C-alpha cells in the first residue's frame, strides 16, 4: 500500500528532518511501522509526528505516547520540547509507560485498591506465602516438586512468573497440561505450578485483585481485554497513538496496543529495531516487528530509518556488514574502531583495557565518557582488579561490583569463618548480604523472619557469625547438604591464618561441590555457568595475589572500599550490555571478545548477535574491541564486522560528510514582544501555533526581521 505524500506543516526547531523522517511525519496511513537502526533518532521522529498532528489541529489530550521503561518515557517528554513543541502543550500530551497506562485504566474500573508490591522483597514475601499451597493443590505432582525457599530460588521464580505473564502463557485451566507448558517454555514445573498458585492468591475467582507487583497491571489489563468482549470500551479513546522501542514489545503489551488502535479511527505509529531484541526471556520477540503487527493491521505501511545520528560512517558500515542491512551516517565524524589483542597464552584481558583507557585519557578525553561493557557479570573480576591495580577510579552503573555477587559473598563469608573474624567487612549492608549468601549456598532453610533476624544480629555484632552455622547446620533438610557444609566449616576452622587463600578456597569449593551446587541453585545452565566462572575468577585472583587468608581478607576489605568510594567526576563507567540499551557513550570498550565467551554457547546465536549489535552501537566517537591475538580463539563477530573491507568506503563517506554544506532551517524563528506582533505579521511573519513562536517563512528575505531574530 502506498500513500500520497503531502507537505509538512510542522517545522522543528534547529534542524532539518531527513526525507525518511518527513515521510513518517506526514504519513496518512492508519498504521505506520518504522523499522529503525540504532541511533536513528527514533524518539525524535515520533516527536515530529506528534508535532505534525498538533499543527494540523489535533488536541494534545487526543494523543497517547507509550514507552516500555520510565527512562524512555522521560526521554520522550524531553524530546517533545526539544523539537519545538511548546512546553505547556507538551505537558498536556499523555506520555506513559505501558504499565502506567494499564494502572490508570484499571484504577477507574476497579472497586477495590490492590496492595502495591513496590519492591522485590515484598514480592518475595508474597511468593513464599503462595508456595505453601503448591503441594496441597497439586498432589499428583508430589514426586516432581522441588520446593526451595532460599532467595535465589525465589528470584528465579519471579523471573519465570514475569516471563509467563509477558507471554500470556499462565493458566489455571484444568485442560492445560502444566508439564507440557513448563517444558515448552524451559521453566521448572515447580515454578509453573507456583505461578498458578501465586495468581490464585493475587486474584480470586471473582476477579478481585489483592495485590500488584511489577508488570501486573499490564498483564491484568491484557487478560481483561481478552476475556471480556466489551472490554475495549473501557479504554480511553485517542486519535493518535505512538509507541517507542517496539522491539521490547511482548504478548501482553501487544494485546493492549491492539485494543487501543481498534477504537474509532485511531492512527498508530510504532518504532523499533528488530536487531535490538535482547529480552526474549521477558517475552520480547522479533516476530512482532517482522510480521505480527503487519498481519494484525491490514493497512500497515512500513517505513525505514536507516541514517544513524550516533556515530560516523566507519562504525555505521561495520554494523551494516554485521547485520546485513542498510546503515548509513551523514555525520562529519570519524568514529574510530580500535582493535587490541592480548597474548592467547596469557588470556589476560585487563592490561589491554587499561591501555585503551590510558590512550583515551592521553587524547584529552574525560574518563566518565568511557564505558566498559561486559557480556557477563563474572568478567568484571579481572577488569575491576586491573582498574584497582592501575588506580583507575570506576563506577558500576546498574550491575554490582564482583565483590558483591552472591557466590563471591559466600566465599567471603567462608573466609570470615576460617579467620573467626568478620570485622574486615566494614559495611553493615555487606555483612547482611554475606549472611544471606551463606544461608543460600549452605542450603540452610531459614524462614524469611529467621533470615532477617540473623542478618540484623550479625550486621550489628560481627563476632556472632561464628555461632551462625553452629546454630543452623542441624536444621538443613538434606543430610548430604548438611554433611558438605559441616565438612567445609570444620576444614576452615582447622586452618592456620597463614594458609594461602587460593588453596583454602579451592578446597571449600571441592567440599561443597560448587559446580553441582550452582546447578541446583541456578536452574538455567547459562546462569549456573556464570556462577561457576565467577568463582573460578575469584580463586584466580587469590592465586595471583599470593596472599594468605588473613592478607587476602584485608585486601578484599580495601578493594571494596576502593570500589565503593564515592567516585569523582572522572571515573570510568562499567556495566553489562543487557543494561545499557537506549544509552550512548563517547567511548565503548568491549573486552573478552573470544570464542566461547561472546557469543555465549548456551544462548541463541541470533540473540547473541543482537546483544553485540546493541553493545557496539552505544559508541559515538570510539569503539575498542579487545580479543585474543590467536585468530582461532577470537569471537566470530569480529570477522562479521568486515572492518578492513568497509574502510575505504567509510573514508569516502566521511570526506563527503565533511565537505557537505550545512543544511539550514528553511525558516527563521523570531522573538517578538506582544506589542510588535502586528508589525511582524504585516511584514509577512507567520505564527506557529504548535511551537508558540513567530517565524519568517523560507520564501521571504529574513534581513528586515533582524531586530527580532531569536538566536541573537
């Protein structure tokens, strides 16, 4: 289907939209699906479409802008003003996350007010209450149930609960085979039955909702829309609905968007990048962008956004080769792609990361514009140690320092037991976290109340740690688990403080059978493998230090103080790739680009490609790729970039961009006092009712209006 383009009436402030953007801005299609590249000004383009609708007379209250995260919502609100929509007008536009929208709709149609489970801790408590009924409700599965109450098990359950709701695959229908459903979704049967019980507790048979946690409003509204024929009538009507970051869409949110667009003559514009689908574990699926939206809306017209505004041609063309799709950049910017190698025999990546950081600093660039992105959390051990050794201050964004990872806290707790000394852990919060990790990895079945009391007691009085296992080991349900942890504690208590730390830690891991323990605690093989690698990396740190147990304990305390110190402005950033979608950094460093690391063999290759694409496209002016000097050991992603092949073409494009004349805005904004409005109007100036400014149209000579130029 094609549409006849017509002239734009909304002219944004300070820039000239591309032809691709203009087509989207002025599209007359009821449904417009925009397939965009990373950094292609997706949110700005949606703001242009909203500006056009306002200029053509649509009331702000008739427009709904949806996002999937609160951060994206804030960006959308800011972008509306940045393109020139008057602040008071932009404020009247409904900009909401899908979850927030669902909450507002439900609040108007429900009699009661559900309890809000604000935190994960509140959801965990609610989940444990539901767990009590799983066995009683499912006696036919008694032999297959694996009931565990430690925090790791509950956290994994909450993740699986979210997945089931996002995919709309949760059902208490007796005709549904729970074993088949759980197996098809790679979810433990216990977690599936637990989820059913959780929902029975949360929503009774009459539909009364007792509580809502994260995503529950989206799920509840989607269920309502599917179950009640007249449910769409309960939704507010909008004439224009736009949705950003459509690659994060899942079945539940898609159900809501479908219902919204079927009310009256609603127009819909959605923007997404199928190559940024990295949340499949939360129900995100590229099928929505590839065919499901088009199949659901017969009048759907697709538009491309190929031009990136984040980085220059050298990285743009590498991404084009990597993803086998058109990508271009008109930026007069050389985005450097640096390749750094480390000797395959050493396998040590840290020094190359430090080298990349030092080069950035020598080039006069601020360190807080540099971000190290990791495939997995365990990789931070070597990098953090290298940064500390080099005295480079760093700040983790959303990930935790490796010193605070659950498995490392367990080992730190075991060292404290060996030394009968918990005082080197200065932070009470860390002491509490260590107690929790000890209970989890020792498989001590504490109730939530008992765990809270133990954490509080030991945080206040570190010396009480020595009584922790003496008082709790006999309560372990499994004889085998009781024997393993008892042997490990007895071994540690028999050591001299001069024992080398790495040897002691290796023996502890052997006694508790760490590999099998990780697989029991972390159901998914990928997560268990990350824990195993993390433990191995920590032991390597101890071995490389050559320190005794006491010396290593003191070093850990100093390391935590360094990592936890309030960072100055000039601190390097660090995070896992999965946490930075939507963000950008001047310099991105990607270490450990080796076979077996990235792509991770335990994950789907397609999603691993998307994850690498997200990571590389966060870079604006420099991307540093760090991998083995041995070609056979490198990640296959390096060759896919075809860096040498695209070099000449990128150089030509950069020269083109540098020599291209700067596009000027076709109109000139004026700053006109109220008393002079009739004067400039008589001279030919026009009033932009959307941006609330007078401007000189492009066909007029702006010189007579010089006294009113807004930018002087």
